[in-house]
C-alpha cells in the first residue's frame, strides 16, 4: 500500500498563511457517488392457479404466483381484475360438505414450473473514514492531545472483492486536496478558530464510482500546560466517520466540548477510585436495615422511624455499609462509560438521584432499577437509539420482526419490547441474597447509558424543531446536557415548552438560566433534578 504523506505546498490556489501541509493533485468538486447495481439470474418455481366458479366449475381466470399456497388477494386483483377481486374478498366461506350451494370462486393448483428471472441487486458502496495520527486520546477529557502539529488521516474502504480504492479527495476549510493511486491520504493541520473548520472527503473506487461525500468539523487548539518549551494541540473531530474518541453526543448536537475537556460532572475519570463517594443516603440506609445488612437493633425502633425512614441512630449504624454499597458499581460504571462514551460521573450522579443505588422498584411505582426506568423512558430509548434497538430487540423477538424497525412495529409488539426493557433493569430476585441479582447489574448499567444517549438525541431534535437551528449553534455543550436531563426526567414535552417560551422571552442563545424558569407545573421538578446532578448553584439556593 502506498500512502501519501502530505508535506508539500498544495497549489497556488492555497494561501501560504493557511499553514496547511497538503499534497498535489486535482480534486473533482462533485464526485459521482455510489452507483452499484448488479443484475443476477435466480431460479424460482412458478405456480399456475385456475380460479373457477363454484356454480358451473368454469374457468374465470388464471393466477400465477411464486408460492404453493392459495393466491393472495393482491395476486387475484392483479391477474383477475377488480370485479372478481371484490367477489373473492366478500364471498362467504364454503361448506366443503355442501359445495353445491357454495357461492363465488375457488382456486385450483394446475401446474408448477421452475423458471429463471433477473433481479437487480444493490451492492455495498465504497466509504471513507477520518482519523488522527500520532495523537493520544484522553478519555477522561473526551479529546485528543498531540505534542506536534496533528496529522489528519483519510482512509478509503472498498467492500467488494477484486476492487480497490484508487483515489481519496476532499476539501479542508474550503481548500481542496487529492491523493491519487492510494487509499490513504494524510496531511498536517494548523490551529483553528474555536468553532473549528468544515471538512469534506470521499474516495474513488476501481469499480468506477465513488463513496458518498462525508463531512466533518475539525477543531485544533494550542494549549500551554505550563511548560514554556512544550505546546500541546487539543484536537476534536465531529463526524460519523471519525475513527477515534469524541465527546458524547457532540456529533448529534453539532457542538464541541470545552477545550481541554468538559466539567467534571459530565466527564469520566481514569480510574474507578475517583468515582468513590461517601454520601449518607437515607433511603439506601433504610433499605439496608430492612434487608438485615445493617444491625440497628440497638437503636430506637430498630433505627427506623414510622414509614421506614431511617433515624439518626440508624444512619450512624448504616454509614459504613451505605458507603460500601454506593461504591460497589464504580468499576462497572467506568467500564460502561468507556464503552458507550456516556460520562461516568453523570451516570453515578443519575443513579444517586434516582435510586440511591437501590436497584429495585421505587415505592411500588413503575420506576425501575438504578436509573428508575419507566415504560415511557423505554420508548424513548428504543425509538431514539436505533443501534441499541438493533442489539436489544433480537433478545426478545425474531430477527425478521426486529428488521422492520421500532417505529414500524405494531403497538402490541412495542409494548412487549418496552416492558421487556424495563424488566431487564429490575434486579429484584426473591431467591437471591438481599433480594437482588447483582450479576445482572452490568447489563442494567449499560441500558441506562444507552437511554441517556437516546435522550440527548431527542433533546437535540426538540431544540432543532423549536429554533430551526443546530443545537450547538444555540446552546453550549454543558447546557445541552442539562436539557438532556430535563428530557430524561420530565419528558420531551416539558423541554419543548420551556425552549419555546425561553426563545420567545429571551431569544437565542439558550442557557440553563434562561430555560429553567419556564419549567413550571408538573415540569418544575426537573429544575432541582438537573441542579442536583450537575452541581449547579442557583441564585435562590
């Protein structure tokens, strides 16, 4: 494989001040795009049916089908016409023991024959990917750090055997680049403005067509981390084709996280010990006493006030157990965060707020598990997170049913799926120690991470619908996460109303300070919910 390393001047059309090291070559502005159809011959069995009249057994019409069952209504309509179709569809059922009184028509299989026909088949198209070279992804800050000017890499991919990528082209911030006779194209990129620069790229195939045009937004910021002799390049890329690390939901929102990483509450530490907490959760303490994990018999009323509320003595007795219990999921939360890119601190704070880490059914309501999933929440997850639906649905239904997608399922099947998803995060188990099957916690934590991703997708769409703008153009990365928590806690309707009212009152951009006052009535609880999880201090606190 020959790889073009682009370290020479691009062309006279590129301003020297751009700092972009690119290759020579001429780029076509409009690639043809995928054009892959193949005609193949397939054998099939053709069945000939005769439609006859019950009254006189005379032939009414002939029907051809590709199955040996009674002709389908559509086949009757196609081969026999509307009049006969109407009679066929409305005729009474024939009593086989009294056929002389039967009305309408009957179908008789006459013959079958193996035939051959040609069908068009769409072939998989070429694609192109974007990545970074000689840069270190830093998961805790959801960014990439390079010690030297970063190298952007474009790689073409050809799925068909006996075909290959012959060229990679595109444009970087409006400047064209092209690498001939290669499937990999590289060049170094300079510092950009805070909003980044647009990138387009595609690949050409020996098949005679190209991939589709893919897009990206690339941001490069130089940061001095205290060493006067060493500057670091912080690189973030927003693209569906990026083969690397990017901040959660950034692509869906079209927004970069803060340079150097997001605030702690929407970040992920490098080790699970950093997630450790020792908060005296009263609901958790009460449940640990009730389940016999904590012996509070020396306390008044065994450590519990009326209503099974832990008293001060009970809390003191349970303190160590409460600390141990709330931290037992930390390693799992961290691994899930790394797998899904949903911030680990956010997940832990979510579980703390929703259930205090008691993964059952909250007060016999319909809120279930560590993150208190409801059927409405399951609906959001399955609708807005298509990749998760594709993973989960086959665990419940056959692949053919799942293949039509969640939105196309009958309502009964949707209900079955939603209830199955809610049931999957309910760890209660009568035969298990303490009443929980904690071996299922790994799947449960993953469900809530995927649910959060679905909510960020829906929150972004709500903002786009009500502002007509890309979410990242009207709100910051941190505020978009707060809006996502509103969506998770109170629903898209509450978020939509607050966004609409805030836009009418204060205009754009949207901030938590301008949107939250419009969460009123049944939606108002989302304010404390978001402030608690995000650690936001408001003026009235």
